[in-house]
C-alpha cells in the first residue's frame, strides 16, 4: 500500500512537471560550460564593482545560455588561490577568470590547468605564465602619466606623499615603479612618506593619518595615491584647509574624487560636504572595472573556436579638471558621449569607480557596476 501511494505520488509529480523539469534543467545546466571566477584580495570598492560587472555579463541573455559561472574568493593568499584553481580544474572548468594576488606565484597551477585544456585569463592583475591570457591597462603608463602631471603641477620641486596599492601585485609594482622613475628625473621632488593603501579609501585614510602625525599638511606639497585622493581632500577640508587651497592629487578614478574635480557651483544631485564640486586639482585614472566582464567575453570567443590574443591592453581612462564631465542620467548613450562622473544621488558611495564604459561591453553599464544587473538586450 505504501509503495502504491509513493508510486502514485511520484507519477502525479511527474505529470505536474516536477522531476521531469528538474532533470531537463539539470541536463541543460550540464550543457553549459563551467566557468569559474577566482578572486584574491577583495577589501576595496574596485574589486566589488569588477565582480558585479562580471556577474552581470554572465547574467546577460547571450552569455547566460552558454556558461555556468561560479565565484570563489581566496583572499590575499597565493596558496589558497592555487588550491582553489586546482579544485576548479578538477571540477571540470572550461575557463577560469582570475584576479591574481601575484604575477608569478600562480604560474605552475596555471600551466597545469592549460595542459588540461582549461583557459586561464587574468583581468587587471597579470600572470606571467606564457599559456595564460591577460586583460589589463598599461600599469606603467598609469604610473608615468599621473606622476608627470603631478611633477608639472609642482613645477618640478616639492614634497610628495605616496600611497601605493596591494603589495606584490603586478598592478601596484607597475604603477609605483613608473611613477618613481618620473620623480627621480626631478631632483627638486622628494617623496617624504610612503605607505600601502590597499586600494581602499578607508586604509588610505588610516595611513595618511599616521603620516600627518609627523609631517603635517604644511609640509606636503602634493599627493600621488593609487586610491585615496577623495579621502585626502576630505581630510584637508576637515583640517580647515579651504577648497581652493587643496593639494594637487594624482590618483584613482573614484566617483567622489571626480565630483570634487567639477567646478564649484556645478549643479549636482545628492552632493554634500566633501562629496561636492569644488574644483579640486586632480588627474584621475583607473583600471576600468569592466576588464573582468570583457575577459568573460573573450572566454566565449575562445569557446567558439575563435582566435584570442594572449594579451589585451585596454585604453587608459584619464580625466583631468578640463575633461571631467557629469553624467546627468548615467544611460549607456550618455556614457558613450563621454560623461565620466555620476550623480551622488545615484552613486552614494564616493569610493565607487566611475570608469565603467567600454564600447566592447554593451551588456554592462551603471546597473551592472552597482547591482550586477545586465543592460537590456540591444
């Protein structure tokens, strides 16, 4: 009797589409290529935003039907990232997107993955193993261009505070070495203090506070900060320094920093306090957060049998006081016309990165960077 009831229940469930649909869904999922995202250090706005854009790309209709994306976070441990990548290969990965904690530490595990037919593609940070694919800006150019701007603003002489990035990454070393090479050409320039800011506004504040305990704003002429110009301006205002006397800062493409760059009096929705237009002297650059999303598109091209270059160099987004342009609505069309700073009412986090537009990734825009939502199909 019990067996009959169970059998009848199972038959009824099948007629309702339960286990049959589940089996079909599972079969469909098995047809998708397994793609993994291996993230290392995540303690900053850029990493969260880049992950959002990857997830949004994976959720866009043309991509969602093709791949099954799974995300894992290793933290700032090369050994844990190695273990994760090994596990991903064993789980049947077709491709692995990586933000590498080191350009060299993952080489052996990447080589092993390649030998098993797995595409490994790094975004922003680089992997030096020859079989890996890399998508990034020219980090040396980023360091050089920003240092040259600051040297020019200071007339080739003065004191500089340098807040660097995450030590050991190719991103940090490429930028820092290039910037220091520029400063070395100017005997009148001197780096009086340096600290790792971990690409975090909060860490930059902590490190800058320590430096100010011995230096004082009156002993600092300019700042070179991979991340932290928004916070440095905020700290100067808190110290009573007028907005028209802010130190020139060469640094990241945070939205808060770009709003500060706008001329004083610019009408901006949701602006207040330090998150307001004040004409702050700045050059703003960024590793674009869409780099991981673009890397995912290259994975699809590779899965389709298309030829993919081992190294893709993305354009370096550079914004100055002369070129900063407010996005009134943040639509794709508006971004394509060159706006590069977003309304604080739409982007309340001033540390959020504004360089999100690429004609190569129409699937992702403002909603993707904020909430991992893809753009409507075009």
